[in-house]
């Protein structure tokens, strides 16, 4: 978007404040507010300096960083009277892209995909979340794991979801539908396909806007992967397709799955690196409480055409995409999409291919799992981190500096968890 157009929009809409958004390495949103005068005078073109060590993007001895807004992300916030938002990329003091900036990491991955001949990457994110009453009230009419497509008045958050959907439409997103999800108080709003970078921007914006709109309804939103032991977890499924010259290169009308050989290789690359990708796609200790049988989250690393028990599913569409189902809503979408693109491209380059498994994986015996040659997802965060440490492709592609910082943060989280004595420790072991 041109500077003059942004200036005109600010003036015509009475915008007094500009929010600058970016994420830290773990995907947590960071926001700074500038007056529109200061923004137009200096920040829009030159960005602003900040302490990178305070957000985990730099060491304390080299902490000065610069955030420069991406003009194409200018957005008038639908829930505010006089505010707009822009997303920033992070740079070093010498104005080089910061290696640890998640958005820059995805931009680099997109460039590599395009150099390989695929000029468009389309991604459709699916964001699941729970809506809880701040006052502790809950809908007792819906049973656990029985909420899929529940109608009002059982679906008692319809008005909130509608307001959120309308705000997303005002923000320029095309809403396919919204509905009550499987969990007792779980919900989903699905949008149409976006270009890869915009899809990642959307995931961050969606979480921000969902929480903001919730406050107007005196509700609380959580994107925790597994907030309730016996109910469905929150996934962030990603539908991906590559295009060349406006043609979906994943599509082959003569194939039984409508999948091209390129798509099969792309799937193969993701399967090959799936255990390492889990450290990014499922980045919390709580994430692995979701990856268990019979909760529609994948435990096994395989693919199938319509198979919702598999890591990768090929939905029934005329123009196919591939749905990666393990990621949860705590994942940093920039790092997630970058890792999927690098892994898929590696599969294409090396011609990695796996046969599909069209069976309910949850119902297979251990012997059958072995016979099919199916590997399991990591069972905990530390197992996934060790896989990421040893995955040379992801370390090299995403960048050693960013990966090492990310791993150290996650190891610190794991050490804190392992030294914490919980109520379960007392329940199981106090009377030994």
C-alpha cells in the first residue's frame, strides 16, 4: 500500500493511534501504540528502536533492534473508534533482517519456494478456541466431545462468534462459516484461503481480535491446546496448496486421490520431518496432552485421503489441498508455515514418498502399526525438541541462531515443569 493512500485513510477515518504488532520467537504478540502524527512523521518509513532482549529476540549485550512497519498490513481496527494496526518486520541496527524474527523467517521460506518455481502458496488456517464465562457459568446441556454444530440456545456463544466474524469481515477477511466445535465450549471460525504470509498474519490477528471482542461480552477466550482433560483440544490445522502460473500443482485429475506427484513428494517431506516439526507445531508441555487417541488429533505420522486420524489428510475437494492436523493454537504461525514449506520442498527435491493409510489409526493394534511402518508423534515436548536439535534441514533452513534460541527457551520451560511438584505428585506418591 502506498504511503499517500495510508495518509488519506488515516485522515478520512479520524485515526489518532496506530498499533504496531509483531511477535516474539514463541509467537506471543507484542504491541506498541504511536500517535498518528508521530507515525506519519517518522515511524511509518523509519520504524522505531526497541530493546530486543526484553522480548527474547536478542541478547542483552546486543539488544538494540529496529521494527519497521509493513505498509501492506495497514488495517483500520473494526472494534476501535480511532485506531489502526500495522505489522512490523524486525531488523538489526544495520537494517539487515533479524535472523530470529519469525516473520522474516517465513518471508525467506516463501522466497525459496518461489525460486523453486511455485509462485503462489495458499494456506487456509483453522483456529479452534474455547469461550468461557468469566463468572464461572458453563453450558451444562452439551456433553464433552458432543458439541459439534450444536444449535442455539445450546450454543450460547453464537452472538459473540457473530460479532467476531463481523469484525473479521470488516478487517477484509472472507468468512466461510462459524460454528460450535466438538468441545463443550469450543468454537471455530473458518476463513477462505490466503497467501502464506497473510495467513500467518491472520492467525496472530485472530487471537488478538478474539480476545478483544470477548471482553465486550464479558467472556474469556483460551487458545490453550488442551484446556480440559476429557474434552477436545484446540487445533490450528493448516490447508496448503502450491500454485504455478495460477495452476494448483497439487492437482492431478487422473490420480485416484486427485493428487499430483509433486503433492505426494510434498507430503513425504512433511512426514519425513514431522517429529522435528512437532517442536514448532506443538510447542508447549500441554500440547502433548492433546496428541492422544480418540480426540481427533493425530498420534501417528502418516497420511490418508479423508482420514481424520492421520497427520495429513486430503479433504474431498475438486481443487485439492493437504491438511496438516497436528499443529495447535500455541504454535507461532510464522515458524510453523516456514517449517512446513521447507520440509515439503525437501520432499519434492529428494522425491520422498509414503503410501497412504486409509484406516482408523486409533483402532489399529501395535502389530498393525509396525506392519504399516508408521512412526508415532513425539510423546512430550522434550522428545520433540531433541528431534528438532537433530534435524539438519530445519536448523539450516530456519537458521541456527533462531533454532538455538527457540530450543533454549523450550528447554527452560521443560526444566521448570520437571522440577514443579504438583497435586498429582501428592496424589500418587505421598503415601508410598
